[in-house]
C-alpha cells in the first residue's frame, strides 16, 4: 500500500505554490482595518443592551416609551396595548431599566418610565466606526437614517 504525503500548509515566511508569499497574497485580497473594532468592554456593554431589546415585547415597550417624546409612561398604560399582564410588563420594563435604556420612578402603587437621555445615541456610537489610530471619528451625517 503506497502512502502519499499531504502538502504542508502555507507558511507566512515560505512562498506559496504560485510563487508569492502568503503575506503579499493576503495584503492583495484583504482590506486593512479603517476603524478600530469594539473593545472587549464596549462589546460586553453592547451585547447586554442588544440582549435586552432582542425580545419583541421589550422592543415594542421601548418604542412606545420613546414615542412619547420624553414624556413618562405609566406601567398601567402599557399593559392593554400589548395584551399582557402588569407583572409581565413590569418584568420586561425592569430588564430595559437594567440595560440603561429607560428610567423608573415609583409613585404610589404605580411605576412611571421615561427614556434615558442619550441612551440610544450611546448605542449608535458603539456601532459607529472609530479611526484605527484611536482618535475620535469624524462626525457622520445620519440625516438619511
């Protein structure tokens, strides 16, 4: 039984089968980073916020609260449009509060919720590219967003 040897994988310092080096081949086909990727801390923060709004009920609640233009919403006003019980709505609202997207103020037996100023702007900033050199990114025109 004849054995065949497998070719060695390409090496960075060894020419590839086409006669070029792997680094040169990668440089020719891969675009260098134009912006710095998320840091581990930013990725953790963003993942927590995205997890909070990944549930359709929470996303709808957030939309209903932000649609009030900064005015507060009582939990008692949010149950009927969603067809859910007050304890269920309160649970979802707590997750949004913990994610820093809305704030809560208790008055008597009811809780009132309002948008956290700048929370969605901060979320957008995490998605905006930053220069790879660590400087601040140029302002972006989001008028068509």
